[in-house]
DNA sequence: CAGCAACGCTAAAACATTTTAGCCGATCAT
DNA sequence: ATGATCGGCTAAAATGTTTTAGCGTTGCTG
């Protein structure tokens, strides 16, 4: 059982005070008139002994934990996995570490995770807000923990956010469908109060209006979309539809699963387009045309904004909507 | 800027000592002969003021951070995402939080992440070890931070591990192929010094020997498997092969992508079977038969073992190999 | 009646840091 | 000669907990 090396160990070895060691190791020896000779000795001793600062003690003393909390719906969902990956990278580069939790879209669990993170003294929070979480988030904000919404935002909370421009993306999908000459679109989406669906729905409906294309909107329920979707596709009247637009990767994945399982010539003739770009889209036969979210930029910006407001204490309330891009493949 | 409520705030409000408040709040008032009346007062005050313990201070004082570190190859890979998800859940249930990092299979990055986590005073570590990491892990072990390998293990490190029984899984795949009457298998795997590949390779080769089936082993290089795989499938002599076995999800995914892109009748006739069970396998046409790893059990056990050895300080060095199961679908 | 346990609490140390005030001698300007 | 400044360091407070030693009073036992 090796004890960790502390400042005290170094100080004793050199017969100096702990304070001095601390100052040197944090690079503040110049402004504190400590001799270069001494600085060198201290640094050497620290290296020799293998000193690693105790982050807990630092956190306690400074009030800064250098930890940021990340709350997503489900880290097992590759969409969030990818985001988490980028966030982790950015954060590490800036000397922060990431502690994560999944909410499962459940308010109760979301609140628990927030509490746990608050207790951990996270310096800031990156959250994918769940329905009804505005109060918790407002509270967190007031206890002065900078918080940024990602992926979606709540209209009833005054949180800064960094999200994809869902309206524009969905609108552009409509334009693309027009350009390709489709006339009757089955628009499969969810009836959700979350910003991303609201905007995707608005955007697409507006572009349908502007282009004059026929479409049928199927807004599935948040709780039971899964079964409803299977039913919907099973019963689809393929004579009245020439393209399907899935407004989300989960819808598309489940949809493709059903389509492929049914193996019907009529269904196979339909064009397919989707929001999001899961890996499956490149493997499916045909490969699927989609609107890819700018995950890299989104996650980077979110971390940057968060760390900015952590370190400068000026919550500038800058919110961002970032454009993604259409990826054209075989299906449409 | 609301300050956090501390023990001191409660103590002052009630005109008692901090120690007493601490004792009560941690449920130790009985064994410390504190009156029930007082205990109630304290609890009420704590609730009223909204007291949340400062985990940093607790950690500093007790030497237990209640944080476990999780290092995977890439959290964006759904395989690890799923594991992370289960680990997170288990850990939260036991009062631990999870801090994560991705190694990218890069030793240097792995070491950095380990250092960062050690500095954070993690109580224990769950790692997917990368090639060459035995020294770092040995060192970590010696500084008395319980560590468990998951997914794979290093033969040259004496770490406990919790992994799938890769040998058995791969052997069973061979048996299944025999049962289905396949005669010429293309066995696509990687030439890796990591335990999972070593055992999958051994297991399959043994079962080929035992069953007497013809097979060709294609062990791709760890660094360039991607391109090699595309080439391999492109050049495959379909007259001499009736089934392909992919020894890993990444191989299968890339393989299916290539197969589907080539759209060749001969390739389509081949049976396909794979280790792992990514979501795509259920969507692909045909759906893919595979050996599914017991992720739930694996991750749960790993967390349990880890927390055991954190809390009891007896590193029992129990290592586990857990069986997965064959999932039979259309492709084979 | 001496000794002792029980009671209900307090005080203080300890954890590893960071940061500020200040000490002492020497140099410098006035 | 006086006062100020500076160089190089130390001492100590502070962060929010947990834990142990112990204090003064009662009541009981032998």
C-alpha cells in the first residue's frame, strides 16, 4: 500500500514550507519572489517522488472541481455516444474530466443524476434536457453552475443551448424531395414537446406548403411509437405514397427493420430519407439518404461555451443553431 | 450566487457543533448517544436548508471518492456504449459515479487517462486494456487502486478480469456451422495479441479441427484491417467458400457494407455468421446470425467485483469468463 | 461512598491543498 | 540616519467533512 505523495512529503524532504512547494509547482514562483534555484530543486523533488496533485483537495480549496457533468438520454445510443466522445476529448484537452449519466428520458432519473452531480461539485453541466426538466435546470442555474442544453432545448427554460438547426434541416429535406420529383410523402415523426421534434415538424410542414407537395403526417406518440410505427408501415397504402421521411434515427432504424422484414416489392420501391445518420444507413441496401447533424461542431462548441462561462463567470447566454448537411445516397 | 449549505450552516442555526450534525446526518446518532429529539431537529434543518454534502470534502476526509473510472476503447462504439450504460446503472445504484475516458486503442492516450483518473482519486478502475498497457496497470494496482479488466485481458498482467468466454463462443460457432452443413468457411479475424482475438481464433480453429470442416483463416492486421477486408471480400473466390465467419462486430459491419455495396449474386449466396450482435444485424437483409456477448451480466459482475474489492480491501483476484448465446437469424 | 457507566454533547485534529500576511535582513533613496 | 523597498521565505488560515477524545452531570452498583 503506497501512500500518495503529498506536498508535505516534498516540503519535508527539502526542509521548506508546503506553501512554497505549492507555489512552485503551480508555476507561480516568479511572482512570489522564489529563487530559481529553489524552484528547480522543488520541481526535481516532485518528479523524483512522483508527485501527483490530489484533485479532491484542490477542488475543496479552490471551489473548482474541474469536472463537467454530461447527462444524455442514453449513452448506449450511438448518437449520444458520438457526442459523448467528442465532448470527452474537448474537455480533456482543456483539463476537465467528464462524469456522465443517462436519464432514460425519465424526469425522475434526470433529477437524481443532476443532484448527484451537483453534490460532486461539478463546475458545469451539459445536458440533453428531458420533458419537464425546466424547474431542475432553472434551479441548477441559480446555484451558479453553468449549464448548457445540447441536442434540444426547452422553450420554458432560459438555458443557453447548442443544437442543430432542425428547422432548416427538415425544410431542406422537403426541398430535396421536391427536386427529386416526389409527390406523396409519408412524414413519420413523433408528437413530442421537445424542441428538436417541434422544429423538424414545423420545418418540414412549411417546406411542404412552400413546394405544394402532398404529404401525410404521422405523429407517433412518445411512449408507444415503436408499435405504432410497425403497424403504420404494415398498413401503408403504397399506391398513395412514393417516399417516406423519418424525422429521427430511431424511427428510421425501426422503420427499416420493419420494411426489410416485410420484404414487400411495393415497400421496396418507396424512396426513403431520414434525419440523422446512423451507421446502418451506409450498410442498408439501398444505402439511405439523410440529413446529418453536425455533431463534431455541436459538441465542440458546447464544451467551449461551457468552459468559457465556467472560467469567466459571464453567462453570455449565447445559444447556437448549427446547420448539418444532406448526405445523398441510393435510397432517394 | 447561492452558496452551498454546509454542515456549519446547520450547526449555527441550531447552536450545536458541526460534529453532531455530521453524526446525525450520516445516521450514526444512535451509537453516539445523541438524543432522538436532536436528531429530528437536525434532519429537519438539513432538509429545510436544502443541505447536500460536499462530495469533495467527504472524499478528502475519508480517502474514498466514490468515483469509479471507466476506460474503454471508444465510447462512440455502441458495443462499449452498451457496456458503459450498464456499468453506470450498477454504479449509481451502489452510490458510485462513473468518470469515463476513451483510449482509442492508443497506449499513450490510455496512460494519460489513467493518470488523470488516479489524480482524481478514483476508488477503482474498470478498463478495456490496450496493447502494451500491462505496466501502467501493474503500477496502478500497486498503488492500491482496485482494477478490473473487461472485454479482454492481458496475459502478462495479473489483473482480475471479467470477459466473455470467447473460446467457447467461437468453438460453438464452428459446431453450428457443421450442424448446418457448411463445408468451406472463410474465417475473417484479426491478428491481435489481445485475449479476445487469441481465444476466438483458438476456439474456432479447434472446432474446425474437431469437426473436420475446411476453412481458410484470414487474419487481418490490427492497423490496416479495414482496407484489407474490402480487398479480401472483393477478391473472394465464391466457388470455394460457402460461409463467412466474422470474428468481431467491426469486421462484420465493414464486411456487410462491402458485400452490400458489391451487390453480387455469388456473395449474396454465402452464409454469414458473426461474433457480437450490433443493431444492424437485425436490420440487414438477410438478418445476421451471431454469437451475442452477455453484456448485461458481464458489466454487472465487473462492477460488483470491483466494488467488493474497493470496500473490503481483499483483492480476491476472481476472474470470470461468461458464456454468451447464439442468436439464430436468416443469414445462416 | 468510591468507582463507574451512561448520557448528550463539544472541541479539535486530520485530510491536501491554496493563498495571504508578514518576518528578517539587506539594499537603496533621501 | 531614517525610512522604504525588495528578496526569499514561513506561518497560518481556510475549504467542508469525519472521527475521536473527552467533559460535566446523573444515577447505579458493590
